[in-house]
C-alpha cells in the first residue's frame, strides 16, 4: 500500500497517510476540506541502466559486439575500444578531430 501526502485546505497542515487506493478515494470523499498533494514517483531497482549492480561480462561482451558493428557510434566509444589495435584507436581519434559536423 502506498503512502499519500494530504493537505488540510483550511489550516494548511500537510501530513502523510498509509492507505490503499480505494481507502484514499473514500477518505477524500468524506473530508472535502482535504486534498491530495501531487508527488513525484521514484523508480527503485537495478533494472534502470547505470543504477544498481554492475552488468555481467556476457552483457558487456554483447555490447562490445554491437559497438564493433557500428564503429562511429557513441556505443563504440564506450564499449568498442577494447578490441581495437592502438593504430585503429589513433586513426579513429584523428578522424573524429577533423570531422566536419
């Protein structure tokens, strides 16, 4: 069950209540002087990229394969540098430097 933040429109007092969605609807119907304060949602978990545990070696290997197929992409800058020779890396850096956008 979620926690909702309410405000008393008469006094301006803000407070939190722990209740189900159907209970919240009944609560607001019975107390017309109270309204719900809009809140932002926070996504929690390791399913969001860049958050949580590090990705496993299989994922990194697959990303490197994709990056090697697309050498000019930002993905190649992040994952593709490991399988390139020193000459290939320097050549790519020079091409980036002189590329006209």
